[in-house]
C-alpha cells in the first residue's frame, strides 16, 4: 500500500479508540476444518447469520466429511438461496474440503500444526476459490496465527476512517494491518470491526428507517 507510514499513524489512533470503546472477549480456539466452514459462511454477513448457517449445516450433516461429498446443489438448497453469495460460499466449502482430502489423504488439517505458520498459511491460500477472509480466519482461530481476516464491510469501515487508501483491496489491507499491529491487536481490531460493521451499523440503519 502506498504511503504506508502515513496511514500507520492513523491506524494506531484508530486502534486506540476501537480498543477503548470495544473490549474484545478472549479468543476461543476452533477446530481447523470447522473454522474453515464457519469463515466461509461469515464474510460479508453478520455473525448471527453465520451462526444460523452453521446450525443448519450441523443439523443436516453428521460430520464435515458428509458435507464434503454432498453436491453443491444439495447444500445450496439446504441453506436457502436467500443466503448472500450462496453459490460462491458452497463452492468454496466443498472444493476446499475435497482439496484437503486429496492433498492430505484424509479430511484433516492436523499436519498444519506440525509445520511453520508461514507454510500452513500458504497451504490454505492454495485451496481453490479461497477468500482472503477465510484463510486468515482459519489461521487466527485454529493455528493462533498473526493474521487479520477482513471482508468488504470491514474494509469499507477502514476506508471511511481513512485508515487505508480508497483503492486498497482486501489483500493489501490484510498485509498492511498484519505488518503494523501485534498478533493480539489484530484479533482485537477484527472483533471490534465486526461489531461495528454488522451490529452497530445495522441498529443505526433501523433507527434511521423508523
């Protein structure tokens, strides 16, 4: 990102305000494969919406291997066509699970715990159709990685606060924040931005309509 030094100061000021006004709860580790599916259901929607999607998946499928072998159409119909970007999400989930099964000869990411986090992240980035939010989310919650999951609504907030340039894309915002914040700060900012983007803004819009 251009002018990174200039924006680093703005990021620091922004974080001080965010951390003061939005106290993040302790990070709860998640199993890697579940984190992958949860992340794929989470970008560009609220956590409540993602929770509903995960509940539907867990009701329908005995385990993630059963989800892996289901057809994309079956999963789409089960989740409902009204779920935002449903085709994109289901394709990502099923292709990622099948790719992991083919590469690892089992449906497991346990081997990634035994290699460097850099190599583990590269493995995730090589999954077909993977979204930047998803690979960073899995690293953060399953492998305690120094990552920053960001989606379009969170990036819009960063742009509005002049924390990043208007032209910054998801990957560049990710790199910029990971470079300038400590590992625990990345989690705290992630949590705060999710609250603002999907909870506080939603409430504000409802009040405006009323």
